[in-house]
């Protein structure tokens, strides 16, 4: 079996993960699901035999075809025929095979989301994920610039600007407290 895990071009794979094109960004997920499906198929052949594997594959292909063509009658009848010819033990094994496949697919999807998030963080010029905190801050900042609310960048490092802002805030709170309670920090 050809390995799906070795990568010759890391930059192309990173471009896939940071892309906003739906086909390109989902390519790694499709590769993972296909690879995990093949591995599960190999395990099925080894553990329960080629007959059940063939039945699972045929049922899987029928259901995919039914989903894509919306021609339901003949395909559903063929699927029902496959299932009705099974005894309880075979039906249990078939159900277990599909459950494991869907669990692997869910794990691949979770891994893909995490992988895309990490890839997005690795490159500052990539757009932040919609709905993320960083994405919201960037969109708000762009809107403020467009409205003329935000005029210039600070020439000081963020840490110095933040430290100054916090110091001014503390001094303001102390001034208000001294006026309200008629006391100062040195009283």
C-alpha cells in the first residue's frame, strides 16, 4: 500500500491547509479518510474475512452512489437485499465496521481542524479563521481604519504601549479613588 503520510513538498501541503478554496483545503482531510478507510479494509479482511469486507464495500459503494445520483429505488433495494441475507452475527460485524469507519472519519475531521488552525497560526499573513478571536480583532481593526477611527500605528513596541496604557489606567483609578474617599496613596 502506497504511503499517504510521506510528504515531498511541505510548502504545497501548508498551502493546502491555509487555503480558502474549499476543494484545496479539504484535500488533506480526504487523503486521511481514504487512507484510514484502506487501513480499516485491511483489518476487516484480516480479522473477519474477505466475504464481510466485500459486503461492506458493496454496501458502501451503493450508498455513495445513491447519495450522488438520487436514484433511490433500485439502489436501496440492492442494499436491502445485501442486509437481509445476513445473519445476526454478520449484521453485527457490518454495523461495527461502519461504526468504526465513522469514528475514524470523525477523528480525521477533528485532526484536520486542529492541523488547519496550527497552519494558520504559523503564517502571520494568512487570514484568521472566521469567527475566531484573532479574526474578529483583525476585522474590527480594518473597519476602524476604514472609518478613520484608527489613524496611525504606535512606533513603540506593543509591550511598551500596553505597559503605558495600564500605568495610566492605574493612575486614573487611584485619582478617582482619592477624590471619592478624600484620601491619597500617600495619606
